[in-house]
């Protein structure tokens, strides 16, 4: 049995699969405008593409069933006086689309029921005009997005540093959300009551739309490039993609109720590429897809318990600029497709990529296909403006699998588990117990009086007494301290003059003879009186009779403390004890030197006496 742990997941083996080359959408002229938008958008029926034209802005709409190479001329949606920067399909009507432009206007379009792109006679081609235009921004409008639950509610962000909420039916601005810098991305939450925005001032803001106020705010990615933001379905979590200060591509998970505390689990490093990463969260499978602009790779992760687990990566050598995600109600359920992504390649082709869960079953797989968005509004514009909120409408994908009419219901909002404290029941009172006499406690021994170690060490007399006691101890000096250096090692060494080994005559042997002789001794024709010899002999005897105990050795005239004692002014008790031992060693060495000096003095007197005796002989 292998010791490697593999996390259980239904989506662990998802893989990306491209379609055949002849099923691409080819011969396109995708806009080369450098503005950061998705460039292409898709719904269950049509694909919109920002078109490269001269003399005003336009975009093209291509039916999904029209594959292969498109004709040189197709109908275009013209009405803007500058480049089209973004488009978005109405989630409740597949024939309604909104567009924003560099001219500061928003246009609303309707796709004709008999719309087609292939004509036998090019002269029959007619461009489409907008139904209405919305004016209110003072500069270019970079991003637009429809409300997820209320019909005819549209949001737009502009280079005038504002996000505006529109009632498309009345063509009026309902709410304005001012920012301090350019808004690079925004997203509605599950029921459309809140709006999350990221801007170039590196801030994430959560807005209560109808109150027009920020309810939460915090720092975002540290890099200078644009960031993207998306909600994680019905949860209060957000995902952003952006760049670090070192321009590394990264993404992060945030708690929408407390942005200021930072990303949950920190920033996830992706790579060092320079292209913006476009996020898409599939709340049916809890999978996050990250498609990077400028490269051909699409990474996908599974979200669980505030963590992202990498599943795999779709790799391609064809770089992508435009990214679009097909709504769940239009995917191929019989092939076990869970997500379909459209990407533009070299501004000429759009390639569909299917992400599939490998299964052999031919029946509906309800464990990987929970209820999906039905494409029906939950609220009218007036109901939402009045303050009402409602989850989106959903339906079972099994009806689509079987080819029957689906039944639409309101999505259930996951509720957070609130732990309520249990009511504490009064415990029964214990029956009274007869009191027993408590035994008298034993007397506590008095603790010995604690002495102040620092105070004792600073007292020179006490230190000298300690040194005297230590010198009388017969215990040998510890081995580690024998080689310790001390300040006494610098004292000049006393040189001892050894007597010449001519005769082994001792002082004790000579003294009686000297004492008995009263006659003068002749030395070099000079008379040497015996009192001189007697005086020298007396001095030797006095030195010899002195007890060789350390207590009777006189202290130096100065009363200054030893260098070891002076150096002990703080630190741990072990360090103080070690310094004290070193000081004691130095004192003992001094005493030994004093004894050597005394012995040398005795030896010197013995030599003098010996010389006197030799001369007299």
C-alpha cells in the first residue's frame, strides 16, 4: 500500500480538449485595442467579438452553429464613434447585448430573429443599429456587466473614476459609486446586493450599491498592473488576480466581510508572465479557472475549505487575448462537459475548449451537475430599487439532458452555521454531608534567610573572607578552571636562587656550632664578631618558626577588591559563580607565590650563613 495520500475529488481528472481545426471560428478581425477587457463574450446562442474597423467602433455577432471560415464581409453592429471596449450579454434575454466604447457611451442592441452572417449577395448585408444609448460618463467606458437577478439593471465603470448603476428601461443613472483611481474590474455578488471593485489605487472595495457607500475596504495586490475580481458563487468569498511588486502573476482569496485582514492563506504564486490573468469561477463544481492573456495555458483549481487545490492545466502553444465562458445551461451534458471556454488566437481565430469529467456512463450524472442558472430574472428593476433582494432562478440540468422543459426554482442560499449556546440546566443540589474535623496542618519549616548575592560580592571584606576559606579547602581545583587566565598571571615571576650543592649542611646542624662558639671568626684578615652570626641565625629561626598557614599571611596594604570580584556586576547565577571561582583561583595563586617568596628568603639567609661559615674555615 502506497504511503502517498490522494485527496478524494470528483473533478480530479478534469481535462481540457480542443475541437477540430475546421470547427474553429476563422477569418475574424479581432480588435487590436490595448484596453484590458475580455474582447469576446458568449451566450447559448451567439458569440460577440470586438471588431477591428476604421471610421468608428463596431463589434460582430456570430451564431454558435456557424463554424469554419467566415466570409470577408459580415453584418456589424455600428453606432459608436470610437472603438468598442467591452460587451456583455443580457442573462435573461439571449438576443439583448450591451456595449461600451471609448466615446463614453453605452449602447443597447437587439439581435434580429432572422439574423445571419452568410449572404449570397454581399449587397444584402446591412449593419445593425442600437436600440438606445446611455450617456452619463464623462470619459471612456471600459467595462459593463448586467445585474445577476434583476432585469434591466446594468453596471458600468469609466475612466472618470466612477461606477454607475443604470436602469436600462428608463435610461437613467440610479447610483454612482466614486473611486480615487481607475476601476479595472468589478463583480456583483450572488443576489446582486453588493458590488466588489478593484482599482489602480491597489484597493478592494465592497459597496452597498443602493446606499452608495463602502461597507468594506482593504489593500489588494501590490503590483502596478491591472487586477481582476470575481465572487465565489453564493459564498462571502472573493478571488482576485493581479501582480506582486516584483511583477509576478498571482491570485488570492478574500473574506468579503473583512478585506483589511488580508488574503486568506496569502497570495498564490502563478508565474512571472506579464499578461493579465482572467478568472472564472464555476460555482456548480467549485472550480476556479485562470486564463492568462499572452500565453496559451489555462489553469484550474478546486476550491474547498478556503483552499485551492490545483487540478491540472490546459497547455497550448497558441497565445490568447480574448476569453469567454459559456453559461452552464448550454454545455454538452452527454459528453460530461462541465465548462466550455472560447479563446481568441492571433486575432484571427476563436477556438472552443471543452473541459470534461471522464466517465463512461450514458445516463445523467447528477453528482457533477447540480442545479444551474435558469436565465430568468428573480426581480424587476423597481423591486430591486426598492431594496428587495432575491437569489437567482435555477433549474435542474437533467431536463436539458432528457430534452424536456425544465422547471425553474429559486436557488437556496447556503446559511452559515451559527453555534448557539445550550441552555444550562440547574444541577441537583447534593445532600448535606456531616462535616469532619480537618486535621491540623503540619508546621511549615521556615525558609532560610535569602542573602543578596550582589551585595555580598560588592563587599571587599566579605570577598576576602571567602577567599581565605577557599584557600584552606583541600578540594582540588576543577580541571576546566586550571587553564583559566586571571589578572594575577601578569605578575612578575619570582626567581628562586638555588644553593650550590657543595655540602648538605643544614641550618639546624650549623646553629648549635655557631651558638657554642664565642670567639671571633677571621675572614680575609678581618675580624668578624659572633654577634653578627647570631643575629643572622636568629632571623632564620624566626622565619622557620612562622606557621605556614594562610590565615597568618598578611593582607596587602590596599583594600581594593580583586578584579574577579569587581567584574561580577550582573548576569546569571551560573556566570557569577564561575567568575567567583576564577577570582578564588587567582587569590590561591597569589598565596602560593607569597609562600615561594618566603621560602626564597629563607634559602637566601641559609646561603649567607653558609658563606660566612666557609670563609671562617
